[in-house]
C-alpha cells in the first residue's frame, strides 16, 4: 500500500496541532453558555426581521418562507399517504390474483 498523499499528511499535521485545544475549548461550559446566548441574540434580531419580511411578501402577494415550509410539510404528508395507498392497492391486487 502506498503512503498517504501530501495533502492528507498536511491536514493530519494541522489537525494534531489544532484539534486538542479546539476540542477542550468547545467542550467547556463557558463556550456552551456563550454559544447559547449568541443563538438567543441572533434569534432576537432575526425574528422581527423575518416577520417584517413575511408581511412585505404577503403585501406583494408572494409567499413567505413560513408559507413554503408549511406547503412542503403538506406535500410530504400527501406523498406519504399516496405511497401508503399504492402499497395497499398492490397488496389488494396480489390478493385478488392469488384467489383466481
């Protein structure tokens, strides 16, 4: 078997140097608390902006991101129901063929 390519050796070398400090940083409770607070702050800023954008899109007669998410969920449910019906139909046809 041949040696690893040069890019892999370089990557592994950097990972050995950077990996342990990053692992200890990201597993610290201070980091997790800061990440949680940052996520909350981002949500506090983006929620009103998304609401305003959604309102503007509705005024223009266009669907918002939330509308598209709901439509995707509905479409997924319809696809599941259709798959179930197809399977039931195939089972019924097999049963009918078996009785002949």
